[in-house]
C-alpha cells in the first residue's frame, strides 16, 4: 500500500510541477472554454486524458509500443498549441458548440502523446517492480486528482473574471488562448527536431 501512495504522490507531482509546466498549460487550454455549469464535460475530458496518458505508459512499461523521445518532446507543445488554437477558433463561431466528440478524440490522442513523454522516467521507476498494475493505477489516481485541482482553479478564475470583472466569456477564452499559445512558442522552438 505504501508503494501505491508513492505513485499517487508521483502522479500529483508530475502534473503540479511548475518547472515542467507543459501539463498545466495543456489542462488550462483544455479547461478555459468551460464554466461551472459545464463542469462535467471538462472532468470527462480530463479523465479521458488520464486514461490515455496511463495507457501509453502501460504500452511502454510492458514493451508493447515505444516511440522516439525527441519527436514526443516536440509533439507535447504542439498539442498545447493546437488546443489553444481550437479554443481561439471557437470564439468566432456563431454557435457555441463544444464539439465534445471531436474534443474527446483529440484529448485521448494528446493524452497518449503526453504519456509517452513521461514513459522513460516511469520505466526506470518500474524496473524493480514485479507488479506493474498497482503503480500504474496509483499514478493515474495522482494525475486525476491533480488535474481536478487545476480544473477547479481555472473554473474559479473564469468565474471571478466573468462575474466580478464582467469580462465576456468569449474575450476570456480568446485572450487566455493567445497567452497559452505564446507561452508554448519557446517550448516548440527548444524541442523542434533537428
């Protein structure tokens, strides 16, 4: 049980690490179009991301599938940028349709990419483990808890900006999407395959 808690803590730290802010940026980009009224949709998307993230870790841990690390390191900021662009494009649509099925598929695909980005480190941790399922479930639990924390922060921030500052949701989505995209540019440049 102690190992399970270790992996929960590892999952929490993996997402909430401010030095590796790519996960926070992605979740922020994913959450900003939503409000407390639509909280279930964003929690479902976050869970889809967690399942996909841990699926790619399982593929890697069990030697089913591996992928070029340099390519993954570049694709992670690409997923953030694409999510921000998708949000920004929604601002100009006449209908405020979430496109939840498309978003679910994209989130699952992006979760696979993010999981492979962490797989080398996770494989080193798992080298001494006989039972790999329990650590994977613990890690997934930690990721899910940390993602819910980030989502609550984003939804609360959005609520305050909409309610207190009276900023329209479309402006909030547009401005934050631009800021997230700009924050992603240095990562894209640093990880661009040479």
